[in-house]
C-alpha cells in the first residue's frame, strides 16, 4: 500500500487563519498523489495547535502515548 509522510510549518504571522488545514487538504487531495492511500503526520505531544490542525483535516490519532521522541502519530486513510 503506498504511503506518504510530510512536514508542515506555518509562518507565525499566518497562524490561526486555516492555512495549515487548507494546505494538508490540498496535499492529500492533489491529483499527483491520487495513488497514495495512507498519509501520516507526526506532532510533538504538547503542540495543541498542530494536533487540532491534523484532526480538522481528518487525521486520526494512531496511539494515545507519545513515542520515544515525544511525538504523537496520526494517519489518514484516503
């Protein structure tokens, strides 16, 4: 099964305007990745804004416990 991971950084001056969610949705809906069925995103456990962003984009938490680096992992089955 094809999968894809990505990193997203939003300019602090542009935060809280929906650009993170819009960017994630644009990536997963782009025709060039139509063959990809599983997308991943990882977030530091204390990064509430990014957690909410992934959730709003439809990503689901894969494990309640952070990994050894303090990251929570999310996925979207497309």
